[in-house]
């Protein structure tokens, strides 16, 4: 009875996390039909350039403190509240120091970026990021404390505020309106999360920084492997093609939100089960199940996303539908490396992850330089697939050497066969009209088979999770 009660207690939390995350992160997709009509591809590409810059700067501002918080807050050797206060203090310090140069000299940044970007947009972006990084630690603390309902409510308010400000400001102000909407929404979220100001402290700072800096550097060089191609695209072939790439990637990234409830539950817990042989086996099975879920999500994204984008977007953005299947594969491979890298992160520092990310970044720079100027969007996608594949192999090989885990590969293999078939069916539907009428029922059958196999595996793992809880 206690196990059943614990399971019932978890279900509302997972649902609350899912609702909060999906609403807050999908607001951009809901607004996409309006934005693509308010902004021509060239201007939307400038907005995508600013978003890419935001991804890089946020890594520097957070300096890996969210991951450090997850790593040490559940460690019985440390006081959770003390770890949180130290991580928050370091985040505030690093975010302010990172923001100052951008706020003082925004014209240099605007001149460096592709397109015609204003200094006002740069300043708004940096203020929004600074507020967002402060809130990220508070949101992580809510997840650790399992305050799922408060997490959901704050994310819902943030999403509604951002959507409202975007509709109010973008038609008249363009990209500057989008950036200002982000500042106002982040300010509301910041106030909601900081009703009680945490105490500044430097205790455990050196330990958190040792771990966090490695994460930040790893993330920064990882940005080169997955993100910097947007700068190269905009600089080589223009912001209009970048807009198409960014929209397709936005849908691919949105699909991965279906995996976030699983990540929110599993990532903070996966290290605590590694102290016994049975626990290691459990971690291996759950991690591989996460990969199976990612395979299913990629298949559904290809099946539904490609035809939907043709209806959702104006004619000038329709190329996004054609490149979506390849981006689904790219993100699936990337997600696998986050599930199968446990050995690299189960250390007192993250130096190994940093080295692997650095090697991947070097390969990405080489491939981007060789492929994007010559092949455009196809070169960017091909470079991404090669880089993420090499990154997965490196993480898996090194992790297995440091912490051998027996991953069950059979169920994942079945899901991969299904994903391959779905991709081929989508290509056939677009290339051969005489076969198109057979693809829909065949696609439905493949998705149904993948869903049943995933559900069966999940039922077995749920019983095992009850035993471990």
C-alpha cells in the first residue's frame, strides 16, 4: 500500500512539471504563425541570431550552478540549504559580471552580429538573461524540493505574460518588441520566485565552482558543436535561411519537451542509485528507457510535424518541413548522449565532460567551415549529425570505462527500426506519388507498434521503480 500511495503522490507532480514546462516553452510555437506574418524571413533570422547569442551568454552567467546544485544537494555529506545559498550567490555574482560588458558596450555586440540588430535589443536580451539565470536556481530548488504545483503556477504566469507582451509589442516594434517582452516577462517571474531573498554566502563556493566551471566550459564548447552553426549560416548564406532552420529546430526542440517530465524526475535522482550492483542495473535500464522514449518522440515528430508545418507557416517558410526529419534524428542522437554519460558526470569534477565537448567542438568548427559555405542548410544538418554521432560515441565509451553499466540494447533497437521506417515513409510520401496512398496506414501501424513496445517496457520499469522507492 505504501508503494501504491507513493506512486499516486508522484503522478500529480509529473503532470504539474509537464504542464508548467510545456506551456512556458511552447509559447513561442503558439506565437509562430503571428511572428512569421509580422516578421519577414530576414527579420526573423535576426531574432534567431539574438536567441542563439542568448544560449551562449546564459551558459556563462549560470556557470554550471544548476548542475552543481543537482550534484551536491542530494549528497548526504552536504547541507542542502547551504549548497543552494552558495549556488545562488555565485550565480548572481557571475551573471552581473557577465552582463556588464554587454550593457556598457552593446554597439560592439550589435555590429558583430549578422543582420541589422539594434543596441536596444542587445541590452534587453542581456537584462532578460540576467533575470532568467537568477530564476533558474530558484526553479531548480523547487524541483529538488518537489514543489511541483508552485513550479507549474509560476511557469504558467510567465508564459501568459510573455505571450501577452509579445502580441502587444511585436507588431509595432518588431525584434525590439520581442526583446522587451522577454524582459518584462522575466521580471514578473523573478519577483514571484524571490519573495524571500536567499542569504549570500561563499561557503562551499570553491567546490561548486570546480564542478560548475567544468559544466560551463563544457556547455560553451558544446554550443560550438550545437548552436554556433546558426552564426555561420547567417554569415554565409543570410538570415533568411537561418530563419527557416531556426523554425524547424524550434519544433524539433519543442518535441523534446515531451521528455522533460521524465528528465525532471530522473536526472536529480540517477546518481543516488549507483552505490550497489542492483542500483546500477536499475540506472542502466531507466537511462535506456529514456533513449527509447526519445526514439518514439522523434518518430511522432516526423509523422505529425512535417505535414503540420505546411499548413502552419507561410509559403516563404515551408522549407522547414523538408528539413524537420533530419533535425529529429540530430536531437535524438544528442539526447542519447545526455542519457548515457553517467560515468563522466559521476566524478568530483567535470573535466572529462569538458574534454569530450572540446573535441566535439573542434570537429564541429572544421565541418562547419567545410560544409556550410558550400552546401548551406544541408551542410549545417550534415555537420550536426556527424558531430553529435561522434559525441555520443565518445561519451558512451568513456562513461563505460569509468562506470561500467549493462545497458539493455534490445528494446532500443526495435524503436530504432521503427524510427528508420518512419523516416523512409516520410521521404517516400514526398518523392513518389504512386506510393503516397500506402504511407499513411503503414505509418500508423509503425507508430502503434512503437507505442505498444514502449508502454510494455514502461509497465515493467514502473514496478521496478516502486521497489527502489
